[in-house]
């Protein structure tokens, strides 16, 4: 299982909790596309940003909460053909 929730940095003085959260993400390769579903409570569709580079997808948002996650996709995709939808705080990308 991949980590999710607040990011924690280990320092000499002990762990420090960052204000950026990592959303829980599911990736499903279907017949003709890849579906990415994330859990980002309180975030509107217009506030979600995503960037694709080959097999890597970066999802982030700054408001009302900071979320950021970089994941490896099961195959290289064309980010220009991506669609984003958000239902009940669960954003999903299709490639």
C-alpha cells in the first residue's frame, strides 16, 4: 500500500508534519484507457491540476487544502487526451 495523508519529514529534532497531504490514489488500466481515482475531500474540480510526463502523473491542488501526489502509470499516455471529473470529492482522470 502506498502512503497517503500528511507528509512527514524525519529531522534531527524528530518528525515534522508538512501541510501538504498525499491523497489516496487508485490506478486501473482498462481496455482502451487508464483510470486514476483519488480521494481529495473538500477540493473542487476547478482547483485540481495535473501534469503528465510519459508514465508519470502528478496531481496537485493548493486550495482549500494542499494535496500533491506523483504516481507511475501502467503505460505511457498522452496527457493532451486526458479528461478530469470530480464526483463527491473523488477526482478521476481518464487517459
